[in-house]
């Protein structure tokens, strides 16, 4: 069963473990100088990034959840306020991709966005990411492409 668990310190530890086991750092966090892979510096930067953006109420700018599959962390989902909209983001560990989990997570995020009172659900991806485009259009979002950027917009109010 897919569930969204609000990110806190305990969940952050589980999220880091999922990222290390199933994702490249560049897929799940801003770049950090140094050799590739999950170095101690990159692990610390991952934790600091999520603490500042979501866990710490003084600096938080978004709501982040751990995506759990039967209690096992397999990725993260987020909603960040952008005016009258919320911007969504999802990443899944490699082993969880291609199994329809993203579709379930998108539906949960749209429900969270509606419950928050947002007027629009927005997201972006690249022109080469067909899976993300299919997920977003399947959730009902209209897609527009400009260069390599694909923007998705789903109105949430009549």
C-alpha cells in the first residue's frame, strides 16, 4: 500500500537510506562538488537540504513526504506554494519506477493540493522524460513544451 508519511527527523533518515540505495544524488538533490556518488558530504548536504526546506518550521518552504510502499521508504513527494498554486515534485528509487506508483502518488498529491485550497497544481519536467509527462497528463494536467522544459498545469477549482 502506498502512503505519504510527513517528513520529520525519523522519516528523513529513512529517506536518505532510500536515496542512497536507489537513486543517483543528482536525481534527488542539488549538485554538490566532489566525486560522484553518495559521499559523506553529499549525505550531509541531502539531510541539510531537506531539514531547511521542510523539517525546520523556521526555514521550511514546502511540505515533503516520504513515499512508503508497505512501510518501506521508496522516494519523496513535495508540494511548494507558488502564489495561488502548489508546485509538485516526486522522485522514486529505481526499483519502484515503472510500477504505477508515481500515478498513485500524483493522485495523493493532487488531493493534498485541493485540501490546501490551492487554485492550481503545477509541475515541470524535461522534454526527454516521457514517464513524467505521461504521469502528469494522466493526472489531468495540460502540458506545454518550451525548448527542453515541459510545464504541467491542473486547475483545482471550477
